[in-house]
C-alpha cells in the first residue's frame, strides 16, 4: 500500500515535469519563430 502510494506520487511528478517541459518547448519554438520572422526589431 505504502509502496504503491510512493510510486503514484513519483509518476505524478514525472508527468507534471513532462507537461511543463512540453509547454516550455512549445513556447520556445513560438518565440524562435517570431524572432526568425523579424517581428521584433532588435
């Protein structure tokens, strides 16, 4: 019971890290594309 609970918590943490990582990658790609198109004059 205790071991199963620990595994479930670890799985949730890994899942959250995966989701946040995916969102960050998507955000990074959006930023890169906007810079590549020259929307920002730097």
